[in-house]
């Protein structure tokens, strides 16, 4: 499935290149095209020479760059590289710094494509590092050939460090496209495929082993970058890297939390049939990277915000004791469901939680109760003989679930941070939601709402139903 609609909103390749127009404008590209049975011009993406021709042609057409790309080195796909640079633009806009932007490209490769695009498009000053002599020489020639000597410097570094050998005085950002794999075996597309029926990659493999394989894989490589960044601190404003495997994100984000960075942000880079991820972090406290919108989400027209769920408990009288009773019962429900619970705001008449679930436990609990009830009925037990403890909300005489016309104004609720939630699980949250209980008139009102509009609303309805069944 093509992911182009999720490309960065400013990516000029959201609309795929017109091969017919490219062939007319660049005759050297025409020789790589073939006419299919429908009369449409096509390109063989499994042919490395065709991939190189397309990348070189796009760089000429859209950036005025003439770039040499050895066939025995990594052939960069331009839409993906542009996605990364556009995301960096978004991140840098948060720091509100003026003047020339200075960046570092870790492992620039033979094409030196990131610095070339960044310098040509944005006039950024770039320092490109490389460990391979052949790639270093080609990168230097590409910089000189395109007249970018004044903006781009290419230097040789050792494999022992990533940033320690580099002058990091007043650097705005660093970027990195690390080796994704931990062994040659992982280069087989079926080595870690989620399904054996997963289709083979549509693009040709074009890179040396050293460019895509590193001991420990990308997690160990980026871990090294994070550890070095901790030593360098604010010398570099924004540290960033691309990530090739989604399952690498949880351990790396956990490490960032443990490293106590001031803020970090993640992104999805979508193009063609490929998805990559980005991770950025900072030790600066004068801007917040979390405010950067994920480009894949910004690219799609947002859905109309859905209203939160409301559960109204009506009683003859309402007081703080009843609110406290409901609060205790609700906390027990979340603990029983193995959810992480953070008390954010607490006031005399209202309490606000942040709740995080890492797995669907509410469905299992419902099935378990149904099974217990069935077994009890089968064994002839009399449910009337079972003494239930008094319900903490026994005076509730009416319940109602609805979506409100107007949401509770959280800005009017005074309170304080009670405790800090620490997520030690490597797993990604299944759903995160806000939970409010408050006294409104003669009612105790429970309101739950997802943090993100992309979260599964079905889960929220199921959780609300579970709360209804267990709060009475």
C-alpha cells in the first residue's frame, strides 16, 4: 500500500514524479524507462541502475544538484531524505534561533545527500562525517562539484565514536541514518517478517554490508549516540536519528527517559511502500520538542474531534465522602486492570487522572467473570447465599451514559501534581486516556476521553462499560 498520503505536508513528492515529464526534460533518464502493456512508462525498481538514475534525476530537477552515486554504495531515495530534512525544519522552528543553522550529518555516505539538500535548500552550514575512505572521497568530490565548499565540510572520523571527535561548538542539530541491521542474516527480508506471506521488497538492495549492518543493530548504535549526547549536553541543541524498525522505538524511548532528557519527539517518515521513523531529543529547557507534530499525522486531514464519554451517578445527597468512595473504587478498578495510574490534579470537588493501558485486560476480566458465573450456575450454587460487601456507591439510584454537549473546562480546575508516573514497561501503550470525577450539583460525574484522536475509541467504550459494571 502506498504511504504517499502520509508524507510530510511540505514534501514535493506527495504527488509521485511523472516519468513522462522527467524523460522529456532529462533524455538520459528516458533510457531506463519501459512501456508496459497499458502504454504507461514504468521503472524497474529492482534494478540498481534504475534507482540511481531516478535519484540523480530528481536531485537535478528539484534541487539543481549533480550527484555521483557509486553503484557499490547506498543509493539514497530522495523522498525519504527530504522527509527527514523537513522534520528537522519543524524541530528547529521550536527553538526560535536566528542566523545560520549549523548541523552535523553522522555517516554522510558517498552521495553526501543530506548535507547537499540541506545546504542547497536552506543554506544550512553542514559538517559531514564518514569512516569509509572510498565514501569520504566521493562525498568530497560531490561537495566540490556542486560548489558547496563554503557550506559543507566533510571529515574523516574513527569508528570508535560518533560525535566526540567533532567540533560541537554551537551546533543546532545532528542527524544520522544508522545501519539498521545487526547481522548479515537480517538482510533477508523474511528473517524478521511478521508474516511469511509478506511481499518481497519492491526496491533493489543497493548498499555495502558496512553501510547497513553494525554489531548490535540500530538499537546499540543509537544507544551509543544517546550516551554520547548525555556527555555533550546542550553543545548540540537537537540530537536526532532515523530508525528502520518500529520495534526499536520502545527501548530507545525508555533509555531517553532514563537519561532524563528535557524533551523528545518521534516521527513517521512515509513514502512509497516504505515507512521509517525518526527520534529527536534535547537537553535544552527553553523549547519543548513534544510540541512538534508528527508529520505523518499532520499530512492527513484531522477527523472532527469526538466527544468524551460521561457516566453520571445521581444520588439524593452528594458530599466529599461519597466522592472519596467513588475515587477509591475507581482506583481499585484501574489497578485490577493492570493500568498505570497518575493522579494529576486533586481538589475538594474534583480529581483528574492520566491512565495508561499496555494491554487489553478489561475483555479478559469480563470473560473471566462470565466463566465464573457459568460454573457457579452449573454447580447449583445459590447466588443469594453469597454475601456481597456493601457497594461503595450503594445510594446511587440512577445511572446514565452520554456524550456531553460541552466538555468540562479543565482550565478552571485548580490543583497540583500529586505524583509522577514512571513507565518502566518497554511496550508501547495500547491506549492513554484522561479520567475525571467531580461533583456537579447533586451528581457525581465520571468523564473519560482519549489523549489522542488516533486512539481506539472502541477500547474507551469497552473500558467505560467495565467501569459501569464494577462501580455499582
